[in-house]
C-alpha cells in the first residue's frame, strides 16, 4: 500500500497505474472514499490524464445505481443499516455489474432519478479494452472488492468532509448522527479500507496530476 505524500509520489503512482493497463483487456479501477472526500474531482482529473494517454475509458458513478426511497427508508431497520446495506441492491450489482466488467460489452443497469424517485433500465456499452473506473462509497465491501484490479482510497477526516456539505445540509446534523456517520464508522471498522486499498491519498494532499 502506498500512502500518497507529495507531487512526486502522486506522479509515480499514476505512472505505475497507467502501466498496468495492458492492451487487449480491461483494467477495473475503484476510487473509494466516504462522502465529500473528493472522489468526483479526483475522477475528473484522473480521466483527463487517461484521455491524454489516448486510452479508452468508461466511468461508473455508484450513486447512479441506488434503489428507490421506499426500499432504503422506513424499512424497520436502523437508519445506518439502511444506508450501508439497502442504499444499493448489493447482490444484484455484484452479479449484473461487477461480475461482468471484464467480459461483457453491453450491460443493462438501473439508473436512479432523484427527482421522480424512479429507476429506469439503460444499456451501457463498454470498450473492449482500457480503463473501467468506478467511484463511490463502500466500494471495498466484501461483496465487491474482488472485482477490482486496483483501488485508490481517498482518506479525509469527518470534520473536513462535513464542512464541504452545503449550509442547508449541515443544519441536518441529526441525520448524519443516526444514519450516515454510524454507517461510515461501520465500514471503517469492518472493512478497514485504508489498509486494503492499493493507494491511500490523504485529504491534505493536492490531488492534481
């Protein structure tokens, strides 16, 4: 495991990562990190670097594939469990997304619309070779970790992540206390994502390549 620390280490890490993407196959990369840890920005910058190398790339955002509200709220389970275990259909995604990343060229996946609270099945076409990049929370859970060739974990303290929330969201601190924070603590305790990731990048590091 490499702990990112400074521009030279980041450049070395991304150079070695790109070198792992060999012609003729797909390379599945996970960008793991808790909410507001900087995943979206990191993925945008990383994908730009990949395109500069003229490598095929497809990006999945795990939050595009959550389930409808009635399947993850007021289910009779504790709220942290609803967020960690019911936000996604974990087993379905294992079988119909993760397990097919190396071989299938066309996937049919559920995409969630937060405005209508509905899920629509859409077809996704993948390149025959190149980088398949997936970003999201809890990516290294036991059901999914085996499908990745490489995982980068963005490590960011709770207080820093919370300050990145909108002012309106920060006023709903009780929801964080009973739903989000316990689920994230459960993930950290159960999975220890910093320990099993291939690279860990800290919050105080400028992640631009």
